C-alpha cells in the first residue's frame, strides 16, 4: 500500500506554493522592521493629532494596506466572473 504523503522534507517543500514563501518572508521583514521602531511618534492626519508608538502605526498601516489589497483582489475577481 502506497502512502499518499511525501516521504521527505524536500518533497513536502516542493508541494508548497511559492507565494506562501513570499508571504512568510514579507511578514518576517515587516516584523523585524516593526520591532526595531518602538519609539513614540506624533501623527498628524487631517484634523487629528495623535501620539502613538511607531510600531503601532506601522502595524495599523500594514493591516489597512492588506485589507485594501484583499478588497481590490475580490472586486477584480467579481468583475472577471460576471
């Protein structure tokens, strides 16, 4: 009886989508950047003036950018399917 799972780590790595590696590397770089920027900063946006840690600003900006990218990707798929 043949096992359906790959037998070695190298074979398992070959089955993983390369986009996954790009995402993991991007996440690691982002986390390194965030944790090296922990000082407090002043943020001025429109009529808001907020003091917050720089790492929090970086994380919020990254999350917002990811949500926008996800939304645009879904809208693009909807337009192609209709």
